[in-house]
C-alpha cells in the first residue's frame, strides 16, 4: 500500500537583493503553492539573499534566532506546510550554508552543506553529517546543490528515507564568460573541458539516483544571470585561462574581472522511478507542483549505485582548487566581521589544504609552461 505527497519545487531569480525583499517574493510563492495543495515547499539555496561571491556575504550570515529562520517558521505555520530552504547561518564560531526543513508546528531539522563548490569555501565552512528529517510527511533526506554530485552522500541515505530534498542554485559555470574592464569577453569553463557536461550533475545524474534510491527527489533552483567577482582573483583568472599563454596579459586586470553565467531549468520533481513529474520551464520566480507516491517503508536499493557522468579529475578541480587559500580568506574575513574568536583553525583543514594548494599551484604552473611552449 502506498501513500502520496504533494510537493512544490521553487525557482527564484538569484540576483542579490535585500533580505526583506527576497522574503516577500518567497512568501508570495509559498502562499500560492500552499493554496494549490502543496504539503512540502522547497525553496532554493540562499533564497534569502541571492547567490554571489562577495564580501557582503559575511555580514549576511544570520544566527538561529535571525529573521530568515523566524520567517520560515511563521510561513510553515501560517500555510500548514513543511518548508525547506538554505541560508548562511552564523553558528557559534563559524558560518555554514545550512538547509532547514520546518514543520507547521515549528519543529526544525538542519543540514550543513558538506561539499562547498569551488569559491564557496571562502564564505562558509563545510559540514560533515547527513540529516534525516523524521517529519509527519515521512523521512526526508537533505542535500544542498553540489552535494548532489557526490555519490557517497546518496549512498549514505540509501534505504533510510522516503524522499530527498535538494535545495540548490548552481550557475552554469561550465559555459561562463570572463568580462574584463577593457571590454574583453573570454569564454571559460570551470575545470576546463572536463566539465563540458557538468549540467548532468543537476539533471540526468539526479534522475538516475532517484531511481536507484527508489524515492522522490525535489530539487529547487535559481534563475537569471549570475554576475560576480571572485575571491583570489589573480589565481582564479589564471586557472581559468589555463594554457592560453596569449591571454595571460589579462591576469593583471583580475581584481576587476566579472564572472558571468546563466542558470539552467533544474527546479524539478522526480519520482521514485527516476521520471520527472514537474519542472519549472519559465524564467524568473516560479514553482512547479506534483503529486508523487511514497512507499510505506524506505525502499532498499537492489543494485549498485549508478556512476556519475562527471569524471574524477573534474571533481578534483572543483573540490580542491585553492583550498588552503580560500579557507584563509574565509577565516580572515569572518574575524574582521564577527571578531577574533571566530573561525578556529582545524588542523585537518590546514594539513590537507596545504597539500592541495601546492598541487593546484603546480598544475597551474605546468599549464602555463605548456601554453608558452605551444605559443612558441
């Protein structure tokens, strides 16, 4: 015997705006989805601020009793829905990108993003635990964006959940442009040719893993145009130009370079057979509604997990780029914003970060020499 769950996945235009304005926009979406019968509404990653790599992010982090979590509790109670979404959480000595599921009665479950995407490590610390929200709707697993590209996290939820909530907002950085102050526009990819198909981590890979788990997956998304400067600008620009020695003269403008990319239509509801039941097809703010069946007990996978389409070197490029320097950027900025007691040193981060930074620097230098040799 099965049961059903009516869910709404939300897409929000991701350009940064004041939190009050973004919460007003989100409130209209939640109210409309609830009026159409949604029991669970999933907002995007960083829905309360928008998505950008900027110094202001440190000040935007909120405590547990801050405006955004209070707003989520109020909305869940007012509309009698379970509400999910993520924001930057100021918790004790660190900032985290934390997703919450809030029940109508105020119960809350928290999940901290485990795999920050590339430059995100300059703005928050990584989590290390998965979360199963034991709600009245069922047992709900939680992931945030780039986490969903990591098979180990899907495997940690296998056989334990009724549905999976993925709050996300990934720009299409596999086909981005660097905009230089002299007017030059240079197409780049994050991770080079290895990431030519990274759109699949938010699309086909997710469908495959929903089918493998045998549970519905509800994934939210951002929209619009991503425009941002980058932390560690000189290293970042140099890494993206790679072996193109003829373009390295642009590195001197790195502090003024803008990274620009679009967003994909990844806000969707997938059923337990891997079929997409609903997707937000329009641009801008909106939502898609679907009713999905849930098994009486968490399904048990009966086969090996499907492989991810992204090759291992691409993960290395994204998950290790400038690790130590990005963590140092985070630590310095958080201490300037919130005090010298913040962001204590983690010996494991220091040891591995140093190793990975040296490896990344060596790879960039080899790429530069290779490019020079080809140019000659």
